[in-house]
C-alpha cells in the first residue's frame, strides 16, 4: 500500500510540475489535458485516474504550491520570535522566506499571479482560500505588532498584509526575471528597506 501510495504521489508531482510549466507559459485556458500528459510523460488516462479533470488538477496544484509557502512563512516568523525578535524581525524573516520560495518555484509564482485576477474561473474559490491562508500568517504578525505597540495603532492590518505579500511576490518575480544575477541578500535588503519607518509606531 505504501509503495503504491508513493508511486501515485510521484505521478501526481510530475503532473503538477508539467501543469505549472505549461500554464505559466500559455495560461490555463490554452493548456489541455493532452499537453499536460505529454509533458509529464504519461498517458492521458493517467491524468483522469488521478484527477476528475483539468480543473481539479489545478485546484490541487494551488494547494500543493501555496501550502509549503504558508508553512515557510509561519516557520520564519516563529524562528524570529524564538530569538527574541519583534514584529519587524518576523516580517523581515518572512520576506526572506518568500523570496526563497519564489526562487525555487518561479513558474508557480508566475502562474499564481497571472491567474489570480481571473475571478470567473470555477477554481477561483480555492485560490481565494489559499490566498487567505498565506495572508493570514502575515496578518497575525502585524496584529501582534500593533498590540505590542511596535507598529502603528492605526495600521490597516488586512490591507497591509496584502500589500506586503504583493511587494515580496512582485519583487521576487522582478528579481528572477530581470536581475537573476543579483543575490538573495541584495533583493531582501531592497524589499526590507521600504518597511522601515512605514509600519512602526514611531514612523
């Protein structure tokens, strides 16, 4: 049973990887099940054995891609707290974790950004839920910072969380697309700089 489960998991990962690459290249609507199967090196029937269709595959792909990101952000924030850091330290750590994630999964990030605004898709509720989970980790840190007096009391936590995630995602994609020779430290510093003095209670 374990061997079968591992084999199926590996097959699904190949399908995820193929779908990410194709959808990032040409969009969801232009990508067919046949193309995904061909890119993954499997028969078309294998796709339907694992998923009801392209929509279900994409929904699972979204969960498969954003779940590790959410976990990485949470771990980064927890690590900053365990070292005695405050909200700004946690935010900086999460920004770095986000950049690392983007560097390792640039195609998935491009896909996510491209499809985020297409609200009429049947899988859109799944994307909204995935976004909520990612932003929730950031919002928790912001709320803690406000309560501790580290961040401005008037801070709009919901909008700020979305803006910060957008900053990291956009900055990360700009890095991987136009400045791939720049180091992670350089990009992280460039993104962290605008936060200083903008969110703090004294700013």
